[in-house]
């Protein structure tokens, strides 16, 4: 329940640290994202009830026990949920690979935030992208132009951990 998740964030002394998944459909990616979110100390993960991978045996196995510790909140409308998070002073950072996006490493990630991760194929839906305060990209030094959704999420999560531990 979103109210329960937000209440637990308010009770914690740390700034909000959330993850929003927009259309992740691959169970291996979903499980790996949950595992990384738990390892990074996220308060919880928010997913849409529709257009998303259900929690299955493959997800649970890939998550390696993360669901025992990490709140998973399913919502009907991601855009409306994102508006509510803004009311809670949570910055919404969409992970996107385009050139117009700011570098993940140039943004201060110490305030309350939620990373928004789009689907493996098409990225963030326009209605969700519009709700983001800023789009962030991971600078790529090699020949490939993007990372797998679960890997990109892990990089962003642990950059937040690094910044907050300074």
C-alpha cells in the first residue's frame, strides 16, 4: 500500500530512496532490480498493476530473498503516484539514455528521490517521462549506447549510496 510505504519513509531518518518501475516485463530483470534495490537500501519499489511483470517464481528466485526485506507497492496509476511523491518532496529522476539527459554523476542525489526506470525496449512512457523532474543518463565510454535495465538501475542506486555516504 502506498500510504504504508510513505509512512515508513517518513519514519526513517534517511531521505526518501525509492524506485519506480514503468513497464519492466522481463522476470529476470525485475528480480535483479529488486535484489539491487534491497542491497542499496531502498525504502521500496513501486510498480504499476498493469503492464508490468508479475511476481513469479522466476522473479523471486532472481531477487534472491530481497522480497522478504523490500516493500513492493503496486499502484493503479504511476503518473498519479508520481504526483503524490512530489507532494512528499521526493525528486523524480527518470533514467534515460538520450543525449539531452543530464549525467548521473553531475546530479546531487542526497535529497529524497525516486528513480524511474522504463521498459526494456521502449523506455519511459511519455506520461511517466513528463512527470520526471529530470532525466539522467549514465555516461557510456565504450561502443555500446545503453545498458540493460537492471544494470542501469544498479549503477544509479549505488551512485546514490556513494554520494550519501560521503
